[in-house]
């Protein structure tokens, strides 16, 4: 006789169990929402590590306050309200995160690259695996992957916390203005004002064509050619192959280095003098970050006898070429992507 397994509890029964103190039931309730809540925290805070902390704190607050959830709205909406308030508290204490181009003008060659900005809170890359391409709901304007693109998240960092939250809740998650007012403890008038201000800033800083739109115009073969070509050019020190992949107005930045380069000539001067000739032997793994193609770079370390994790390079594409390279330097960026710390 085959073994008979009990049917899983209905959602309302799970909620009753969780309210009664069953932490396993609470985990089962929130697990399907964990990925999208984490992405929301990243959009608010601009850092995967900060998003980890904020989500953990938000779920702890939700667990402790579950008795106050009256069930008039969905559990998802209530969890978003808790996560948003948690992130707003974090924004007050941590401020905004930046990219090198937020700090000053570009350099004109490798010698003008600037030093490390040790006192700067830097924007970080985001592992987008599991994020849907579709909007979160019928009222949302942005696709889920669109809303983690580097340009969008970087633009959000220029907004005060209340404007950031209002824009994300309305445009990305599809909440109504009245719901947002309840989440943020303010009036609908204040929410509408915050939305208007936020939209003006984002419209100035985000390209008219998103990366999702740009990538849909490129066939899979060309996309693989660009990503593989970029990695292979670095591994072989091939300047000609690299320059053929770049737009005329390409930018290259390397947080936590404060300097950055604008234009093919300046970017290639840096590339020829540093990664193509001076750093040593490279190895690479392709990946996806912030809804964009990316490459994990490993640099040979003789003492370790291996290629060690060096940078996550997020590529921005336009018309089948690379229009921006953002090299997030630091082994700490590799773990969230599930990448190894070294390659033999």
C-alpha cells in the first residue's frame, strides 16, 4: 500500500498556526514572497548585504507583530509595509549609496583613475536569478528585472527615503496611493507630491530605453558574442577585440575606486595600461546581475596558486555593443551570486 501524506494546510490555517506561535507555519507563509521582498529591500537600499539585513529585520518584526495583522488586506501587502518601514529606518541611518560618476567628473586616462573611496557607501550588484520579467501586478509600470537595473537603482539613491518608497510601491509594485499613504503613515496628498518629485529625478537620470528593452532587440547569438568577447579579450590581452565591442561614448567605472572613464579613448587607455597588461592572468565566469549580462572576473594569485575572485563586471548594452562597464571590485560580491571564491 502506498503511503498517504496529509494535505498541506490552507493559507488561512497556516496563518492561524503562525499567530498561535508556530514559527514553521510563518516560514511557510513568507517563503514564496522572500525573493521579491529581498529585491524590494535592495531597490530601497542599493546593497545586497543591506537587503539581507533589512529583510531579516523585517521578517522578525512581522513575526513579532503578526497578531496585529487583521487580514483586511493580503499578507503580501502587509509584509511589504513592514519591509518598507524597516528600509526607511535603515535609510535614515545609512544614507544613500553612490557610483563613481556621482562623485565627480571622469578621468581622461589610466593615470587619472583616483584612489579608493573608503568613506563612500557604494552601490552594489544584485543577483537577479528568480526575478520575473513581468510586472509585479496590473498597476505596476516597471518589470521586476527592469526595476533592479543599475541605472534605475542608482537613480533611486538620489531620492529621499519617502520619495524612494512611494515610487517603488506605486510604479514597481502597483500599490494604490491610498495604500501607500497607510504604509508610510502619511496623507494621499503627501504621497502624490513625493511621486511627482521622484518621477522628475528618475526621468533625468534613467535612459529612455531600459536594459530589458535593449536586450530584447539583441538576438541570443549576439548577446553571447558580446559577453564571451569581453571575457576573452581580457584573458588574451586583446585590445583590438575589446575596442570593437564598445560604443563611442562607453563609460567604465570600478567601485570602490573613485575614478571613472568616459569615451572609448579614455576607457581603452585604462584597459590597455591596467587589466589587459598589468594585472596578470584572468579567468571569467558569465552570469546575470541587475537584469543585465555580467562577468565574474578572477585574477591569478601566485601565492594562493589559484585565480581569486576579483570583480563582478555588469555590462550595459546598446545596439549590440557595450555602452557601460561597471566593475564592482571585491570578493564579497561573489557569494550572493553563488560563485566560488577561487578557480584552479
